[in-house]
């Protein structure tokens, strides 16, 4: 079954209203076994495409995952990228910035970890935290030691969106292809997953009072995400709003979007020149003796 991935893409310039978008859609798999078969097929194709990406060495791929707590980012990354060669893939999780990171502009710490050509980079949270968490909790700006005339500017957040868009356009012009995923989970489903983390000793470590406190800002986060997605989904770096109440469905939607993007790249394995072909044939003769 072909997944209509374009239906999850945020059109450039569109004004997003998350409450109008589903957190759950009809499954694109018929059973758990069918899900495993579909995902395995996607992983097989992704592995082949990753090898080609590495050999072609002209493009890099950056995958950005953002979501409310317990939406399934970690699981999506783990399952979708499970077959990818770790030598060609790097995952970075961005938590609270360090003292050193706070002494630089808000894009500095993530820019240092961008993928090299031929590689896949995955950001579990990203520079978008600076227009999400920081927007919901503006007191965080004080720790960034910015000039007051900047933080008091009524266009402060629009300027940050513009900085992000300029960065992503720059990366696109230099061969980095960017896919951004917002895992759209409902408040009720988040509550159920939080309860599971409390009830299951093996998952206790995943839950903290901080998670519960942030849940109290649900509306503020939804508003921040709506503004962010509307302002920063572009043709060259699109956002995809992935219904995440069904984790299995979310994973195969994400894997197909990534696979479609990699298939769209015009890549070939390097062709050896005539001199190299002669060398290879000579070595073949030596090995045959």
C-alpha cells in the first residue's frame, strides 16, 4: 500500500491549526505482522540508499524530530533507522544548553553537529527548541545574555524564524536535504503513555515531575508549534505533521517519507576512469593466479 505522504506535509506559507489535524488515521498496515513486513522493506531500501548516499558523496540528509513528551520520537528513530549503517548515521539529542553553548548564538550548538556529505544526521529535538520551549518559557532568554533591545523587540520570534529559514536555505544550497517531523500526539494519549511509564518499572526512568509540569503548558506548546510550523515549513525544508497516537503507523509513515526523499536524489556510484579499470583488471589477474 502506497502511503500518501504528501497529505502530511505542511505546505509552505500555510497557517497550521493542530486541533484540525488528526493525531490518528486509518492504519497503513493490516496486522502487527504486516507492519513488521512493511517496515522491514523500508529499512532494506533505506540501507541500500544510504550506501549510495555515502558513495555518491554529494548530498547529506538531516532528519529533525520534534514533539510533545511521550510522542514516540525515540522509538521512531530506533525502529526506522535500525538497519542503517552506524558509520554513516549520527544521532544527536539536544537537552538543556551548556554554559559554553549559552555563550554563542542559538544556532551554534546544533550547527557543529550537522551531517557531513554522504551521511545522515538525526536531531532528536533541535534548534527549534529555541522557538518552542523558550517561547513557552521566555524567562529562559535571561540565561542567554542577549541585549535587552533584542529581546524586547516585538518581532523577536519572527526574527528567529527568519534565522532558521536562512540557515536551512543555506544548507540546501550546499547539498544538505532536510526533513522535519512533528509527531502529533493527543493529550489523552500522552496521559496514557505517562501512566504506563509510572506503572512499568522498566519505564520509570522515562518519567519525571518535569514532564508532568510541562504537560500543564499543553495549550501554550500547541500555539508555539502552530506558529513554528507555519513560519518554517518551506519547499526546501518541509515539515511533516505525523499522526502519532498509533506508534506503528507513525513509524511506517516516517520511513516512507525518508525513503521517498532519498529516491528523489540523483545519485550514482562513482564510475572508475580507464586507468583505474586497468588497475582493477591487473589486480584481478594477480588474484586469479
